[in-house]
């Protein structure tokens, strides 16, 4: 549906559970997502996975 297409979303605790699900869903809906988490390496890994799928994530 692309409900948030063209928007930017910042998700805190974006690597864990519900945060990761929210990040993924927002990306699927067209948002550029910023994953904010104290676990840098894990957050970066999720961002790389989303970018590989064609989404915009940092």
C-alpha cells in the first residue's frame, strides 16, 4: 500500500523484536528507516539486509 512512502522513520531499539518488525514493515511500506539501537553491529546488519532487499535503511 505504500502508506508511508517518501517519509523518514526513526525507530529506537530498532534491532530487537517489535522494533525490528516495525523497521521492516515501515521499509516495506516505502519509508526510509533509521535503526537506532545501542547494539551497533546488529542494527547495521539489519540495515544491510534491508538494503539488499531494495529498501532504504541506515
